[in-house]
């Protein structure tokens, strides 16, 4: 796929991940969304559910990975690209390594917990048995604005 078509596809699928993030936001969850794509179709999707599930592992990426593995009937997600609105944390970046995804695209960087470019480079670590290329900043401003709005509303509510 040429670069222009890849850019268009990346934006298309990141918009799907943003739809998931908005579902999280509407439910009072930190607005992070993820979609996993294989052969131009979504095979897994998820958004944060930590509060509702009271589960520290209920991150968007892990929910989407579990859905994709169930749908495809395998934990090896070869050929899959993960689209995530926020840079994955160490747990999620590690899960994407273990799932053998082909590629990860994310929107906003996470300077406090990001494990692909900000604090760590788990997807590129030569010591691990699998690596994946990373593209970041796709619709990054929109992804970041959704998170900023969410946290501003929480701070405002605490002041009242």
C-alpha cells in the first residue's frame, strides 16, 4: 500500500477507535478506544471499562485483543494492525507484543505511562521475541483533546 493510501486508512481506522473512546467517555470512563483491523475489516474493538468492571486490566487494547483472538480463533494476531487513541501503557504494549500484532498506530502520546515512544519502546525492543512498527500522531490532536476535556470536567466537578 502506498503512503497516501496508508495515511487514509490509518485515519479511517483511528476514527473508529475515537468512536470507541467516545463510548468510554459517555460511560464515565477515561476515553480511550481501540480497534484491531485485519484485511480492511475490524476484528476486535474495545474501550476502557476499568470503572464499570472494577478491573485494572480492562483497558481498551486488551478488550480489543481478546475480542480479535476470539473472533479469529487464535491468540496469534499476525497481519493485524492495532489502532489506539492513546499511546499504550506497558501492560497493553506487552500484550500487543505477545499477540504478535503486525503494527500499532496511536493518536496521542502519553508522557506519564506511554510504553511505545514516551517512556519505553516495548514494540521495538530487540530483547523481545516480537517487534512491530509504530506510527504515532494519527489524529493526535483530536485524541488528545477528548482526553483533556474529560480530565478538565473531572477537575471542575471536584472544585464544586
